[in-house]
C-alpha cells in the first residue's frame, strides 16, 4: 500500500518492524524510486541516469543513499553493468508499482477533466428513458466506457424532487411545482406520444379496423387517479364525447402493466416509445401490439431540465450534449 506526502513516498504493508512510514521519515525520495526502476530496466547506471536526465555520479549518490535507507545491498557490479540483489529486485518491483499507480492517477485525472470518466446521474420519465437515454447509454459504453451512468426512471414530481436535492445531474420530464422554475434551465423537447397496447392475438388486433369505442368494452390498465398520463387519457376521451372505460385497474408499475396485458384482454395506454420497444423483437420478444386507434394521443410536452446553479462535471456535460444530439434527431411530433 502507498500514500504520498510532500514529494516523498510512503510505503507500508502495515505495522512491521521499523514502524509505519519509516522509509519516508528517513528521507526516501521519488527520484530514488524512479532511478531504481530504471536500473532494473536497463542494467546500467549510466543508462538509468540518462533516463532521469542526471549525471552518473549523481545517480551513484542516490543509490548509495537508498541502500543506506533500505539497510541492504540493492545491486552488485559486474563487467557488463549491474545486477540487482534479491532486496533490490523486491524494492524495484514496489517502485514500479508506485510509479505505475501515479501514472494511472494522472490518466484518470486527465479523463475526468476531458469528460471521459466519472459518474453521471440521469432522471427520466419512461418514454424518454427508452427513446433517448437508452440509446445514449449504448453509445457511451463504446465511446466512453469510463463514464458511469445511473438512471432514475420515475414520474416528473419525483424527478423534480431528486433534482432539487441534487441527487440528479439533470432529468427528462416535466417541470413540477416541487421545484422553483427560477432555479432551472429547460430545453423543450415535445409532447410524449401515447399508444394503446394489447397482447399479441388480442380480439381487437384481429379486427381489420378496430374503433376506439370497441376498446372501451375491455378492462384498462392505467396510472392511479391523478397521474398525468391518466388525466391526459381521460380528458382526451371526454373531449371526444366518449365515456371513460368502465373497469380500470390503477397501477404506477410498468412491469405489472405489461404482465396484466400479456395475461389478459386488458388494454393499456403507455408511452409510444415503450410500446415500440416491447412490441418489437428487440424488447420483450414482440408479445404486444399497438392498436391503430387514438394515434394523436399525447401527454403534455416534456423537457430536458437542469439546475441553473449546479455546475455539471465534464462527464455530465458530455452526456447531456449527446442526449441533446439525439433530441435533435427526433422526428417532429404533432399533437392535436
């Protein structure tokens, strides 16, 4: 194990004879470790000195001081150069480990500064999580594997609370009263299209042209009362002079919703991105179908939202830029 202090190296494997940090307290320097590592590599004091850009006499003095600190012979001279003793080999191995750790630390700091590493915390409502965040994660795994992503998928009110508590770097959703609008920056994205899904082979999917009125004869699975998507669907139906479904199971769980649709003849309004994902071969094996009705149904527009007074890390700026490009590539959505 190694720590560093005032330009000196601390090497210890616990409290051994001689005391913790004994070599450092006695004057061990990084230049001595660099020289010993170079000596193991070259087998020549002159060549090792050249690597450190010092003279051979200066290198000999550093080695002599290091032997005194170690209390052991570290090398033997011979006609073709030097050979490290067993003690020299062990100390040179530790020196290379320490120097390698410092090189790794430097690379990590460079990656952090360039946005190629670090943790990014994203929030999203369900549709954008699949349509924007998931493709971004796929790309980042290839281009910037050092960036660690955590994603919270929830309703906008929960996401707003998490952003206000600085548990998220940004989120894709709607502004909620849980957060002061003056504290945020918003990039509008557009309405979130909604589709009605059923299990594959549902009686309505076998009809050549099912009507929305026909859907109301079946059970519906929707958000609990008060949920934004449920209010949107109910308002959309009432504005068209249609009654609400007679039997509604309320749940905020997408997993339970999909399970109920798969096992029954119920109908569920879900974000179109969710419907396309689970209805295609790349999602859950194409177990669901989208009914060709209510194709202009959409929830109120959502945005990319971040705090004004919370500077983002370089990694978060890189991710938010990538998601921004994916937003630019979205097809236009026209809601009624």
